[in-house]
C-alpha cells in the first residue's frame, strides 16, 4: 500500500474516534476538532502558532484552555463563510487575542482584517492551507486544503451539501464547486462545518461513492433538484447574519456558569433566563430561573423590559442563548449576559439542578415519530401505492434541514402539543415569566 494512502487512512481512523482528537502530522503540526451541537470547528497549530476555523461562540473557554495548555499563540481566525444559523466567535476572539480575522473577498464583514481569494495560502509554523473558493452555499464560501485534509465549511457535508438559498447562494455554483473538489486526491480527508449524525470526517473517495450530490453529473438536473427543496429559513436568520457581519458578538458579555450562579445569588435583580423549550425546562432546570422559550421571547420583550431587571441568558448548549441575548439588547434591555456552555456545562461543573418528572424527551419523540413515518411511507409505497414513498422523502428532507440549521421543525411542532406544554408551577420568579 502507498505510504501516503496508509497515512491518510490512519488519520481518518483517528478522527472517527469518539471525542475531539488531537494528533501530530508529518509536518509536526497539531490538529483538533471541536464540536458544539451539529457545528464543527478546528484548531490547526505548528511551532507554537495556531489558526482556528469557524469558531463557535459557545466554545470560547474550550478554545482558550486548549491554546493555553499547548502554549499556542492564535495567529489567524478563519470563517469559511458568513454564518446564518449560529454566531461566530471571530469578533470576540479578535478582541481578546489580537489575531487577524480572514474571510473571502466577497464576504460582507466589518470584522475581517484580510481578504482571501482562490489560490491564497495561510500558514502557521510549518503548516500551510491553500484557499479554494467554493461558492454555492453562499457566494463568500471557501474551503481550506492542506496535508491531505479538506475543511469544507458548509459546502460539502458528509452525505450531503449545504443549502443554496443563503446570501447569494446558487445551485449552479454549488454544482461547479463540487466538480472542482472531485479533482482532489481520493484519500483527502473531509472535515465539514456541520453534521447531524455525529460523523466527524470522511474521505473524498467515499463521498464520491456515497454522496448523491457528488454523484450527480447533470448540472441542470442538479440545479432543478436543489431548487425543488423548499426548506424554511433558520430562526432569527437576519439578526444572526447582521451580528456576524458587524461583529456584534464582541459586545455580548459571556460569563461562566459559576459566575452566573454567584451573580444571580448576590443580586435579586439579576435573573437567569432559560430560553429552552418548556419540555426541556420541565425535565431539568436551575432553581429560580425563568423559562421563556426563544420562539416566545418577542411576545415577552415588553414585560421583561418593564421589570427593570437584568438577565443572564442560557439554553442547552450555548447556541440559542446568544440569539436571545441579542434580541433583548436590540429591544433596549441593559445588563444582558450570556452563560457559556448552557445547561450541559452547568451540569458538567456539578452545579445543582431541579429535575422534573421527565417523560419522553423531545429528541426521542422526534426520532420515534420520524422513524415511524419513514417506515410507514416505505411500507405503504410497497403495499398500497408508490406515491407514499414521498412521506419518507419529506421526513428525510426535514432531518437534513434540522442537521444543517440546528432547527428542528418537527420538534417545534411537537413543543406545541398539550403534553409538551406542561410547565412547572414554581414560586415567584421561577419557572414561568412571573416577574413580580
């Protein structure tokens, strides 16, 4: 077996092991993958210099700990495109570290210090990444290639591709991009910006065999099929894009769970605002926290504003809370802070919680119903009429949308069922939006 192919397969195997993986490459560089929900980001380092690709706002402490532990100086921050489904950490990291923010020359950004174009190279130590312009998902999208690794952002995903209706996206451009990427060596290891099956990497050769979007060779058919997929936009997309373009995340004050506990304990005017769904809240929550699901927040803005209180916003992982905090700030509420890492980090740090009756979690409900609908569609198409197969197709498209955007439409519908609307009856200031 060729030594290069063998080495790439070993790398691929290492990257599939559960948990973020760090390993040395043949150029004495290190690489680590970080995960926040369905969002993936990467730190590449060599000779005490580092760059970060697509940093997620909920992982500020994790990145910082990794850089300090390995005695690395952050040199570059690269956003592969203007994110529309979550907040980038680029502006925050730039403010804290002084690192340069790099984006494509077509990106509308007040944060970027340097503009990249196709063929440019970005180096830290002895490790170099080549910029490949990969429009389609958006018109400012790039991928980064080096040492047999391809970081594809939201363009080429594992078994799929990014949607093409964001920020001047184009099915035709996506097709051309995929044809271009297919020319890279088959042993190239692909590291996407998203995945919802917890698949952390793949090889280009495998994707050429299995990914239906890479297998399509007719540009007209590809574009027609892409346009036929009508998928709702992510929640609060306009505000997310605006915040990422202007770098307003740098203005969000982030605090740790322990600091949130201390601050809310000292000052009765500081409230913990939990923007998870009512079902999530009923299963586990923090004592005296207020629950207003993020999709109901707009209707409660005036009430929150009139309370004259300040809020520490939290969610499950730290993905929804910056969106909610931005909504509060835009409405004129002062003293808004975001709790890093959400409930998962709160519990990981051993802080006390109140556990409810539980029931079937929303995630399990989605899996159960989606699986049942797919199975029913297949069986009915076989036993009754072929058209029933579209039930399975429709559900599958919904799951793809959920993975790409981290917004589950089925979950949102299930939240509205009476069973899932049950809330805890708590004392004043806790559970519901009782402000006193």
